């Protein structure tokens, strides 16, 4: 068990309150052979990034218009340990539980999972989302700091993050979904995206595709985690890591092309 430490010493955090997900759960638009559920994300356009005045903004500009020309399916939840075992035959996670998100998986590991999932399903439609596809789905038509608004008082209803996580991951789907029926887009585990990391959006694709050219050595991760501040769980917040990094706050969700 990890502890909170400060001027008064180290203490075990309090257990979080009851489950906030008391709404009717949205039905998935697609379910595959191993029970992975997907929600349909419509085509459209949005302004990617955050305005210059958004608090804790760092590498999230300039704001630029992105057009998503084709709809796609995105995992309703982060990939779980049960789903990982079904495809890979092992479980690398630090925190153990069938419905917990798989973690301690590198970007390269996620690519191997997707390759094997495609083989299992007899298709080539599964992949990681691009960073633009991820943010578009996270925002779900909103322009606020979070998909639920600008208030930092509400992340506990929508996110497993530093202030309520009890220093561990939580089963997927326990918090409220965003407006498009996607869970844990804020918090629980960071999620790998396809793109290489760049320190700003100058030169970024405007068609929603992954940013794959250039000389970066880090891959994008999005969404924040159980260890993150509320600010790092904002819709526009960005992170990056070495593609072979494996750590207990880093997982992924899968996109399926239509």
C-alpha cells in the first residue's frame, strides 16, 4: 500500500466514498468475441488543445481545428486485466483484479496486444487511437476543462485520481461516463496513444491522424491516472513516456475502425 506523506508524516489514505455511477449505463454499440465493449464516436470537428488562459496549461497549444472525417468505435472502458489475459495469456499488472485496467504495459506491449487481437478477431481494424481521436472522444462535444465542465470540485464523480483513489486503480466503469458513454477518460490509468510526442501542436495533422513523422523519442499518453492531480486529468492535458516504459499507472484503450 502506498502512503501519503507530508509535514505530519506518512498516513494511510481514507477509503473513498461509495460508487458515484448511479445513472443508467449506456449500451455498447459494438461488442467483440472476448466481450470488449465499444461506443460509436461520430464524425465531426473540434478545437484541439487548451486556450492560453487555462490553468496548468503547458504543451497544449496552439489550439487548432481538427476534422474527424469518419466515425469510429472506441473502447467503452480501458482494457481490463481479464481481456489482456484472454489475448496475451499473462497479466503484468501491479494491482490485480479481472475488472481493473491492465497496467505496467508499454506502448510496444499494447501494439503486440492489438496485433494478436486483430488475429483473434480475423480483422485489421483494431489499433490505438491517435491523440486527436482520443481528445475528440474525451471531450464528447464539450469545450470545457473536463467533459463534465470546468469545476475541479467534481472530478471525484468522474475520475479515479489522486484525491480519491486510495493510491490504487479501480474497476473500470465505476465513475460516471462522459456524454458519449465512455468511462474513465479522466483518471484511473494513463492511456497510450499512437502518436510520437511533440512539445506543441505546430505542424500537427488536422485530419485526426496520428503524428508519426519527426524525431521524437517519446510516445503520447493521455487522461491522467489514479496518481495524478485533477489538473493532469483535464481533457487537453498531455503526457509522454518512453515506448518501452512499464509502470503501474499506465495502460490503454483500443479503437476499432468501422
